[in-house]
C-alpha cells in the first residue's frame, strides 16, 4: 500500500524544546497542541507535514509563557501556527533517518535538519497499526526573528540563541 496515510496520535506524542538560561542551565518547554501526518508506507519516500499551535507553548511558568506568546517571540495573535513541511526523509541505517524540511515561524521559512530514530511498527490491542519515531535537532532562534534577549551583568545573555528540539511521536495508520 504505497499511499498509506499515517496521522499523529497526540495522546502518545510530545514536542519539546530546551534553551540555555543564564548561560548555566537548560529550561524545558513544550507545545501541547500539534498535528502531523506522513503520506507513505515507505518512510524514506514520505512527505511529513506538521502544524503546531503557537499558543499551546508551555514552560511551567505563566509569565514566561505569556512572554513567549507575545510579539517578542511567537506573536501568536498574528501567527497562530508554526508549520513544518519535509523536503527529504533519507534512511541512514535500519532505524536512523535524516529529515529535512522547511520550518515556518512568524512568516519566516528556513530549512532545518532533524535526526530521526525509527522505533518500529506495531499493532495496539485494538488492531490499529502504529509507528513510532524519536527526533532531535538544533536551530538558531534568530533565524526566525525571535531576537529578544537581555544582557547579563556578568556578560553573556539571559537566553541562548540555540534551541534544541525533541520529539517522541506515534502515528496511527489510516484504514
């Protein structure tokens, strides 16, 4: 079945990020609402599409979340969604892939690269076919105009430019 469609199972998926804070430790955040699909049985030929609800950003701190939703960062009123459209999904080994594509944030699209680990395919107790993936990558937030920062008295900055992205995602094959 070459044109299989797989859709994200949001109850078994997460999209997280880490940013260095005060240049000494990492702060973790996540996007609680996102959707994704894969359009092929053969993942190396697949197109991957992801839509993220920008306002679903959550860092376990209400003031920080409010700031991230503002014009200093995601500007969720003007740009309610972030998107990712794959341009290639290359198999490196049995369970390792490199996923490349266009990430669009605040109306700016840039190509990124993600390292993907394929967890396999299995059936759940209800007969649904599931596929699991883990992925990671790094971006520079300034490439998308997320420039806000604050200088520290000791030198350096409050928030690093580098953002590390992580995901644990499970997809359900559509009948």
